[in-house]
């Protein structure tokens, strides 16, 4: 199957019974959910080859076009031809290069210790760019590891005979190399040479790869692979077919094996055998042990009500306050109460020295209006006792959110500076990023958001803001950032993090990102 933009839509309704038959047969045999436009194109193609029906016995109950369609779908060779009409070619070397960083830095150090050949599958490999990219990384790692290191082999298949033949030859045009893979130019320089105006991959890599014709819907051998790449392909499948394919892939992995899917696909994949992982700024999956699967509790459906489980109290690695997003959400929901908490918090900290920054009076100066009796009583609490501050984490964070939303940046800055003395969690870094973001200091904001991600890889508000800061003028980079944010939302949407970014549900931000991604892809195609 070739890689690219999906050519499917929601479940289609057809007035033409022949198109209905085509739709059902395509999904049943190929797993592809074809769009009406693709089916019309397919039907026009089929009408141009009427003689093929004569090569098969007529199917009972069919005549004319129905008979011809049935005969063609009963032919494996013709079936492979049809797949080419329903997919769009879009593949190149080191596409979504972060996955290869994960392979080199995270996975190979583990896989190389297995004491046997490492087995990798490039499923739906198209013209072989992915398989050869994997091979380059593996061979490079082997050279770094020395002569006693591991051996490896790659199975690479596709449903299209033509692309498999292209992959086997190992010759490519210039459009097989894109800016998205420039991080790996040092490997391309090592393994690719120019011959007669074409680019040839080192034939020694070909010796480790088995290219063959295969339909993923026909299954894979169980427990066969340590790592499977199945990227930018599931977008073609219906929900039912996608579920079947994920089970095929999971069963084909050995215990603790790994699965790589496209950046834009991760959020839509849920399978009991596959656990989410995050390294090197990339999401991927690892096959769970059977014991872990059996111990999992299946969440109960609650209709349309979104139930957010109460998270554990979280502490950062350095000191750290008690911070519970759900508690903060409850405090902020009552606006008058949130404002009272903010003023009380500032009063509590009024005796703490604050550096002058030209923004007016410090926290302990009269200009901050902390003169009522209640606030004076609060001031007498020991300010510098960390034990006394730990339980104030929710109030402190609530106060920062309120101040930032009010545009009170001077006091927000001072309060954040105090919190940063005791807490270095994702929450604190993110709020510092919000401070810079709203003050239009994009570089500083981006730095803070990245620090938040380093602390918590599922803290999706930080990914969302980073996508907002990405330049739309670079469509590929822009869409990549949006895909990262969508993946992060899928991982952290049940943790209540939306309270840090405005209180709308994660689904709201997900829909907004999907719209932005569509616009970015459109600009990319127009540019091309």
C-alpha cells in the first residue's frame, strides 16, 4: 500500500447498487474504506477491462457489471491492481525522522542484546524508502557496536506489485529525498550513490531485506517480529478493518516488541496488547506481557458523560508542591472564590522578599491592598516552611492562573518566581510559558513549554501551545507540530489538564487542531 493522504470518508451512502457492491467488496477484501469519488474512478477503470470477466466462470446471481466486478475481486492479481487506484503515493527516505532517532537511541541498545538476529517488518513498505532507511540505521549501529554485535533482517511487503519491484531494484529519483529527512543526511551520504542520474542504495543493504507481495488483511505470522513499522497506512482503513489490522500487528510482535505508526495515527489506536511509549519526542507502542493485559481493568461506559479519574497527588523531582488539576478546576470554576484565594495567597506570601522589576510595589508593600484583618491573620503563617507550603500547591497554581487571565503580569511574575523556588513540575514550567506567551515573548514561551514536556510527556497543553507557535509558513513543520499535539491529547485527555489552558474539554482542542491540520495540509499540497 502506498503512503499518503487518506482517500476515504465517513460511511458512504450510494444510490447506485453497483457502487454499493464495490464499496462492500473493497472494504471486505482490502480493508480500505473508499470515498465515492475513488469508487467512481474505480468503476470507470473496471469498465475499460471487460475482457477480464471472460477469464473466470460467471458468479451465480450476477450479470453484466455485477458479474465483472465479482470476477475481478476473485482474482488476486486484479485485486493488487485495484489497490493502486485507491491509495496515493507519498513516501521518501527518513520520513518522520524522529522514529529513526527512537530506533537508534532507544530500541537498538535493547534489541542488540537478544543474542539472536533482530527481526523487523516494514509493513506496506511502498517503494521501499522506509525499509532502506531502517536498514541504514541498523547497519550504522552495527558498525558502531563492533564485529561481535548483533545481526538483523527485514521483511518488507506491499500490496502493489509495481512498488515492490521498484523497491527490489533500489534505484530512486531525487523526489525520494526530502527536507524532513535531512537529519540523516550523514547516512544517506554513506549508503546512497548517484549513478546515471539516479540514486542507488548500497546493494549490501538489499541482502538483508526480503521484499514481497502481500495484503496485510491476510495476516502475518504470529510472534515473528521485534519491531514493526506500519506508518501512514491505517488512515485508509475503516474502523472495523483498522481494529483487525491492529490485532494482526500485535499478534505478530514478540512479547515486549515495538510498533511504530504514523505521527497522525497514534491518537486513533487503542488495543489491549499495545502500551503507549514516549521517547525522543515520539509516541510509539510496546506489546504488553500477557499478565499485564489480564490485570487491566476495562473502563465502564457512562453514556455521554466524561468521567475524569482523580489523579494521584503529584510531586516534581525537586521538592515539589501538591498539585491536583481537578481540585484547581473546582477552585477556578467559582470565580469569586478563585479571586479570594488569589488575594489570600498573595497576602500569605507578602512577607517573602520579592525582587524589584519596575512593575510597582512588592508583595509586602501597602499598594497591594492587604490591610484587612483576615489577611493579617494569614500573614502570621510561617512563610518559608516548605512543609507548610506543600498543601498550598493547588491554591498557588490557582492564583497564578487567575492573575495571568486577568493580565496582572507583575504579580503573576512574582508569584511564579516564588513557586519556582519550590516546584519544577510541568505545571510550573507551563504557567511560566503562559506568562511569556501572553506577553508575546514567543522564544521564551517555547523554551518553557519544552521544559514542561520534559517533565511530563503527556502534558498536552504544552504541545498545544507549541503547535500554536509553529510557523504556518512551513506547512510540513506546522502539521508535524499539530500531530504531536493531537498524540499528546490522546495520552493525557483524561487527566484534567485542560484547567491550565482555558477549561474547554480536550475534544474541543482536538477538533480545533484537526481543522488547523487540514488547512496546513491543503497549503502544503498547493505549494507543491
